[in-house]
């Protein structure tokens, strides 16, 4: 298994309510200055953090047997978990292990209560909840690789860090299948580092296997995913298509990352849910989220596919003057929150109707 390490990841939503304005600005600076990072400690077998035990609820950031951040819906109080929902979501969260001091190992310690809380208040709240539409959400805590692993020069240590994280994700998925799935259809949803692990997970455990028949769809967001990433599972071309995958990376209109073979990259427009290059105006997109989870923003974001990424016009909101980066990676889901929520329901309906 190989990992693409040539990527500057933005590990947390810069629009999160728990993020201060100064913290937001620092984070945007990180996006634009990926070559500036603290050196990570070496990967040493003797120092590996304690592995997860997925029979214990504490090792799940989201789980239908407990109320968690994925049960929230914008503008409303926490929702009760629907244990009888007909479809499951296996959500692989992005990097939240970003601290720059007292890093003892290049992977997260699952006993780090502060990091766990950070994960719950950001990506589980703002991202996993977008897939909680007629579903049960499972999101494992895993020994995620520190975000510096994406661009450190020590690629040997970084590779081991990502492999350890992936090992946990596989273990969590296999435990989910054996103990909780009970033959239900499921969705794979992932963002950023989650997609780094989600692609090989699908490739190794789902693609071309009997389990593929239970796949409603996969949302592999925030990382470059090849159109031919899988032998049998193809990119979704229609909003109600099932058994397929979607993927996009959000950039400011007119910008383009420097990369080869752009035509081989899967780019889905999460407004039209097609791969058409047609422009979708703000009024075509459902509302978005920014810093406050309970504040809904209609008519904020347009969308159009460029050769290799999803273009959006720079949004206007309080403080947007300071948003200078071309890479809107932290908002890949926020910008299209309600569009994703609706599409999950549409694909589930289509799955059960046999479309």
C-alpha cells in the first residue's frame, strides 16, 4: 500500500465555532506555508500509542448507541439516534492531530481527551452530521497521523505513520461489519486524511467483492482520487446513482494546483452531483455552514468543475477579507452541507427503489 505524501493538509475546519478568529488566521497561514513545520519525532515501535478496542464505545467518535456530535442538525437541538435507520454510514474523519508542541509520536494517542474533544466539536459536528439523514453513523477514533506527515522529508517514518492509522481504520470497519452491520446497506464517507484511508479500504475490502452490493455510495472528499481508483466501482455521474463514488477538492475560482493528468482525477460537482463542467450558481446550491453550526447561510457558494478541482467564487462573509488562500479544503463539506445531506437521502431512496 502506498500513500501520497506530497500534500499540505488542512486538518480542521477553519470555519469551526470553536476556532478563534486568530486561530483561523493562523490556520490559513499554515495552508499557504506548508514548508514551515516542526520536525516530528521518529517512528519507533517501542513508543506506539495504545491500540483501540472497538468493542468499547470510547473508541468511537460517533456511534448509534450514544448521543454524539453527529446527531446534531443545524439550528436544532441534538437529535435522538435512530437505531432503526435502514442504512449505516462509516465516516473516517480528517486530521485533527495538529498541535506543534510536545509531540511524542507521529500518530495520535487515543487517550488524549483534548484531541478527542477537538475531533468531536469540529469534524464530527460539521462533517459527519451531514451524512446523518436516515442513517446510523459510525465514526471510529483512530491513531491518525499528525498532519506534518504529509510533507515531512522523512517519508519512511511518515509511511509507517499512515500505515498505522490505516490499520486502525480497517480494524474498525471489520468490527463494524461483524458486530453492527447485520446485512445493512452502507455509505463510506471520508474527508482529507479520512479519504487517504478510505480509498485503500474500499479497494481492499469492498471493490469487486460481495460487500460491494451493499454500498449505497462513497463520498471520498478533499483528496485527489483517480477516476479509475477502483476496478469495479466507478464515479457517480447522476445524483441518484448508487454503488459509485464521488470526490472533489474545493479551490478559489481561477486557481489550479500544479499536477499532471488532470483529466484522470475524479471531480464531482456537489450542487448538480454530476461531472459536467456546467456552472452552478449560488441559487442552485442548498445552504452552507460557516463558523456557527446553528447559523445557516443560503445562496453563499456556487460551483463549477475545472480540469482537476472544484471551483467556487470567493464567498462573502464576516472576516472573508482575510481569506487569502486559494485552497478551500477545510470547507469542502461546510460549503455543500445541505446539498450533501439531501443527496444522502436521495441515494438511499434510489438504492431501495432499485434504480
